[in-house]
């Protein structure tokens, strides 16, 4: 289903305003909290960074790739210009503020219950 609401931390929604006005507060855990695996097995630190291939799951295990490329992964996150994607920033903020996602979920659920169609 594409119409299923997704709870996000309030800080993600608030941060969107700053991001859109060019005042980005960078929140990046690429390669540390999440990675992206491409259809061809390529492991990249972030879905927006397909120019940086850490390894390939067809050729080696993920643990080996992460262990070998740990220092590169840290540099990539440090030098990231930042973004405000739900698939990255939303995850990072959720792990930084785990109780906020619960509050967001309950706010969303109560809105769904009180909305009539």
C-alpha cells in the first residue's frame, strides 16, 4: 500500500523547514547505522552515494566489507553535505530520539481514528 502513513520524529518535520530554507542541520549515519545494497550486490554507504562502492555481496560477506572499509565509512559521513531524506535522516533521528517516534506514532493513530472519510 502506498497510502499507509509513516510515523516520523517531530524533529524530522521541524528540520524540514530549516532544510528547505537552506539552513541544514546535518544528521548523517551513513555506513554506521544504515547502508544501501544495490540490485547487483554493490554495497554503498547511502542510497545517494552510488559513486562510493564499499564492496560487493556477490564476492564477499557484508561483515568483511564493513571491517575493511570502516575508516572510509567514517570519512564519508563526516564529509557528507547532508540531506533530509526519510530513508536516512528519519532513521538517524529515530535512533537519536527513540521515544519521539512512539509519541509521533500515537499522534498519527489518534488523527486517523478521529478523521472521517
